[in-house]
C-alpha cells in the first residue's frame, strides 16, 4: 500500500506538471511581493503604517505602539522586504515563503482579533497564497518534515506541461474566498470600522442605534479596548420604540 508521503509526492508531481497551476504560482509570488514590499519600506523609513487610522482604534493602538518600538519596528520591515524579494527568484522562493508565512499569519490573526477591515480579507488570502507556495515547493522542504521519506521510485518530471485546466482546484479556491467573504459579512455582529461615521452606519435601520452609538463612541472617542466596548454593547438594551 502506498504511504501518505508517497501519495503526496505523486499528487505534488502531477500539480507541478500543470501549466495553469504553474502560472498561478508565478502570479501568487508577484502578488505577495507587492503585498509586503510597500509596507516593509514604510517601516524601514520609520513611518507609521496606516497613519490615517485613529490611535483610538484597536488596530491604531497596536500600530502606534509598534511604531514606537525602535529597531524592532525596522526589523519587521526589513524581514518583510527580504521575504518579498526572495519570492521573486526561483532559487530563493522556498526561503522567502517560509519567512513570509509566519509574518502574514500573525497579521491575519491580529486583523481578526481586532476586527480590522483594512486587512480582514487580504490577510487570509495572503496566508493561503504563501501556504500554496510552501506546498508548491514541497519537494524541496519535505525532508525536514517529521514523516517517513523512504526511497521510492519517482517518475521523471514531465517534459511537456499538462494543459488541462484544474477546474476542481479553482472552484475550491473560489469557494474558499466566498467562505471568507461570508464569514466577514456574518461572522461578526459589530465591527469597529475605520472611522466613527462608518462605525455608526452599520446600525442604521436596526434596533441597536443607541447601543451602536455608544459602542462607536467607546472605540473612536474614548479609545477603550474592543472587548470592553463589546461587553457594554452586548448588555445594552435595544432602542425603545414609541408607537404613535
């Protein structure tokens, strides 16, 4: 019986020979490059990232504190730029992906923790993109993984690329993106949004306008923590409707 690692080797070999997936890997490398190169240089230059975001916003508080960490802030920017540049070269793409993944995973978790809509969609997509590149280069990193890698007969690489469009894979990608969008839309009852005006707009036409206004004031005016503002919002009563 073929082992799990052998099955993965075979699946990986088939994927690497597909022209469309090959194009996708190149596309992802360039997208991830542009995703980090700008934000990295902002940090290296010593400027605060997302400077338009209020300091009272949960993400704004984090970015403001991070901006004042001195050379640590610069270090993050340097690592982002290094990871981005490494992705451009075929010989260094594996190292770039391995550096890129933990950085963007941290950003993704942070975005969801503070419900920051500025990266709540892009960060999980970038996580999936860097994870794709790691899997795409599985043949180069599999020997450091804790699994059996007994010598097996591996078919030589296909000289001719497979032109068959991987419909199932791309449909699964679309389904994943739709799932993320649905979670962003319905997974959170309230969002701090990027401004007080946008924050209040989500409560228009609901029975929670007063509670919502207090929540937005708690975030954007008072600069309280997201958890404390949510706690107050959840115990606040609905609007009192006076019937005429």
